[in-house]
């Protein structure tokens, strides 16, 4: 089946179905794939998928991403020469790294990078997302302090793990990799949550230099707003 025959094309039509199609929004998980695509230089077309239910729970989007979450991609040049569709940002990062031979080190370094990618997917992202909910968004109005305390404590623990692992390293897996692309957008979310002071950010000596190194990369800067967030 070609991209133009896929159901998602009914709502987000591909202008050039011969190149990779990205369906996303510039949240931390969405930014990962925009940055990755800019880093590897693979031609792509980005489609903005707003986060409202009318978009992410639409039949068209669910046909590609049944978990109703961004990001998702279709690569018209899949491993068997046929289009392949993927959802889950970690899976997409691994796929693109293996497809292009970039940003996933060889040998044991590959598993060092994947280890930290899984740490982000299973720990840092979910915990910081819950922190944002209970500290800044609707959860802040819950009178019971225990949910907020739980996620503040876990966020501090995870930041301490990362800070310690970065001691003597520029990048979390030794060399720049998909692990860094996964981790730093979630660290940046702390600014959006206004939570750095709450978590004692200044006490983590390795984290701000790590973020600064990441943000100095031209591809990172280009991928921060892919696809562009609508103007308010």
C-alpha cells in the first residue's frame, strides 16, 4: 500500500509521498523526531497534529498511531522496500538511527545509548510529565499533597541519576546519540513547568552545561519547532 492509499493521508495529505512523512506536535516527545530528522539530514515532510481529541483520536490518526499519541511517521522506503509506519518516539529514534547508520554507536556503545533511551522512555519522561500535571496544570488543585510530593521526589531522584552519569562526560552514552535527543527535550520541559527552582536545579552541576551543549547544535535549533507550533 502506498502512502497516498493510507487512511491518514485523507486528513493529512502528503505533498511528496516519496519522502518520509512526520505527524507530530512540538512537545518534548515530538521535538525528539524533529531534531533527529534534522541531525541525520533525511528528507521529510512534517504534518502538524494538534493534541485535541478531534485530531489524535480521529480515525485517520488512529490508523497510524493506535495509542493516539504523537509522534508517528511513515517511511515510504521501509526495510522491505514497502512503506513502514511507526509510532512511539523511542522506536522511531532507533529506526531512523539504524536506517541511516547515524547517532547510534557501534558495538557496546549501541546498548549504552539504548539503555539511556529506555531510561528516558520509562522513567524521566513519564515522571516529569506527571510532575507538570500535579505542579502546574489541573492536578495542582488537588488538596491531597501526596501525588505532588511523589512526583517531585521522583523527579529529583532522576535528575540526580542523570547528573551523576554525566560526570566526566559530554554526552550520556559517551558520544552524541539518540539518547541525548530523547533526554534533553524532557529536561527543557522543566522551564515550561516553572519547576526548576522546585527541584533544586542549581544543585545539579552537570545538567545546565549538558543542555547548553545540546542547544548549541544547529540541527537541534532547527528541530525545536517541527512542525511549527501554530501562532497564538
